[in-house]
């Protein structure tokens, strides 16, 4: 039997009939034992049904009057989160009955007049098309406008053309490999598995800022009509920080076809909004020439190698993916790297520590809040950093750099400012491979259109909520945020094994999941086994690997 607290947490999804069968049965059993609680269910259903059927900007006045008092009283005594981590999104915690429903209305979750439901419906149409084209301009590394065009075809074919004249570059990809032509030079690169982005991801990413690392927690949403198009403006900020630099998207929807016609992207730099791109969307389901996605064939022996120098020169071309149709460019800091301290006033309220990453257009942007220097250096370099007194100091920073920049150049400005240096050595270490497998059972597929992932900790425990999120990401999040996971993030590996067809890989499947826990990994793993058929095998091994050692710089 569930507790009253668990009933309150499941109430909203139960009223919308969005619970997994096992949780739905628990709610039915609870209500059978507590029939008086059915009034709260009916009240919540009333608000939910009105939101989807009436489609007006204000809920009924009598509901507002009845609920406003409940909401005010419960907010005064609500548990205060002590930490909120990446891919987290702020929300009222554990409000009940009409107060919970009203809170959703007030933050724009349900009512059509103030929410992005209409945008979601339009972008859902984009998932159904088989091909389209974007064309316009992007911001170049020197701040100039560079012509840009990209054709996409389902599931993951793309062709991008950047620039004009003899130095125009062409990128073609089938999702598994990326081929590049500049003048009479040809290059080839396999696409890493974590960069395999399918056609649908583009449409879903346009629906409120969401990339492969995070769903930002503080975003504003606006709607206006311009020249017969409906413009949606979405502003997102990392880690929910009101004062942290953000990204702003303008998406123009053509109501006659209910599909996007243009996107404009801005990035906040030194308190100013810098325009990154303006792209037009057209040629929906148009006939595609057979050779559009063929750049070269039978020329493997003539393909130039991708040396470190070449990768730095092709830093933008090597970043092209289907997601480039959303945000192809990012602001390139002067000198290809920028390290800026974040003052206390820039940190999200209630945040103890955390980090956030943006990665677009060959540029990576990190935000660190009170993270140890060792963790920051490891994140920036991707290399193991040895324990030691010099790596323990906590820092709050914004770090941006070209992804093609060699790791010594990524950390040099930061370490120089601290009077530190880094040495490279090698060691043999024992590590664990956390290998997750699936028993083949069908997944309970998501009922939501919007991706959402939340994780918070307060006096009541650990709270996870996922909507339309890949099972792989859920498993990874539950492992990394468990108290007793035995995971050394610097060296251990997390793997997901699936022997069947790639299209049927359950770890790539998008599901809904909610978990309230004490934070123990055994509890998390049992929940994954019960709900999804996921099991774990830990395989120890020894490896030889590079190690970075921090210390004082030479005088």
C-alpha cells in the first residue's frame, strides 16, 4: 500500500491517466482503502479536462477562488530542495488537490493560452514529414554571416553546404559516417554512437530547448503573430539560473500547413543577445535527387586522413548533424577559449553544486557551480585527474571553447590564472565496467509529447521524474546519482548491451518513469528491473591510461 505522500506525488499523472500500470494499480488500491480521497482526484481531473477541452487563457473563476487559498497555504510550508542537478526543471513540490492543479496552470503547463501545447502540436507534424530543407545564414567564427543550407531526409540522412565559392564545404552523413569535401580534398569520419541523432530529434528539440545533455529548468515562453505566422520565443537558462547566460529560440509556424517556416537563434554573451543564425524551412516532402546524399564513391584510397591539425581546421564541419537544423552555430570566444568566473549572485537559488553543458556548432560551453577543480579539469579534458590538494578547491565558472582545441589549450588559461600547472603520466588501474542488459520484454512507451527529466533532493529523499526520456539516460541518471553506486566517474565505464536489431534497441526507447527513493543504488536497480527488465553485471579489469597531475607552476 502506498503512503499519503506517494499518493500526492502520483495524483496528477493518475488524473491524466498517464501512470504506468503498476503505479495505477497502487493508486486504485489506495483509493479503495481511502474513498474520501477520490474528491481530490475528481478536482484534479476537472482542471485537467478543462485545460484540454476549453482551451482558454484563464481557468474557471470558481476553481481559482477555491484553489488559491490551498495553494498559498501549501507553498508556505512546502519542503525546500537542498540541491537541484542537471536536467532539472523547477516545479511546485508535493502540492495536493486543487492547489496542485492551480500551480500547474500558473506555471503554464496546462492552459492553451499560456502554454506551448499548440507549438508541440505543430512540431509533431514535423516528425511525420520524410524530408525538408533549411537555408539561410549562420554566424561564422569571425562574426560574419556565412551562407548555410541543409537537406534532411528520414531517418538520418543529411547534406549540408557551408559558405560559397571555391572554399565552400559540403558535408554528407548517413548517421553512421560523416564525409566532407572542401575544394578537391575529401575526408571521412565515423560518427560516434552517442552522436547518432535521428530525424525525429530535430522536431522534438525545437519544442522547448532540449539537447542531448539537459532539459534546462528556467525558461520563458512567448507567442505573437507576425505577417501571418505564429512566432514562439523560448528562452532557456542553464541550471535554472536567472542570471546565467542563456539561449533564445524564435520559431515561426505557418498555420496554413502547421509546420515551421523559420528559426532564429540567439546566445547571450556579456549581457547582450548575439544572433547566431536565421534559417528558413521549406521543401517539405519534396522529391530528392538520388545523388543528393552521395559525395564520393570508390575513392577510399584518395581520402585525406583526419590529423589533429585537420580536425582543428574542420572544427565546424565535424560538428554537423541533423540537430544543426535547429542550432548550427555557437558563439566562438576570442582566441577559441574563454574562462569566466561566476559571481555568487549568478548562481541558481538553492543550488549547492552542479554543472551544465551546451554543445552546438563545434563549440562546447560548460557551467560549473561550486565544483572541485579536479572535476572541472576532468570534464574539460576527458582525462583522469589524480587526487591531490590542488584539485580540491571548489570553483564556479563558465568555460567555452572549440571542441577541436587540444586538451592542453583547453585548461591552460584556467590553470595559469590559478598559478597551477599540469603534468601527464601513466598508471595501471583497476576499473569496473558497468554493463547493463535488457531481458527483451516490451517497453511501456511514453504517453507524452514533451521530454522532461527532473532530479531533486530534499528532507524527504531523492526524487526522479522522467517523461519521454530514453531508458539509457534514465539508467545512467539513477546510477550516477545513487549514494552507494561504487562508480568512479573518472575511470569506470557504463555500457548498454543489446544484441538485437538497432531499431529495436530498448535502451534507445523513450519511456516515462517516476521514482521516490532513499538514494541507495540497490533500490534504484530493483526499480529498473521491476519496471523495465534491466539488469547489471559489473566486470572488473585492469587498464593502462594517462593521468593528469595538478601542482604549482614553476616560478
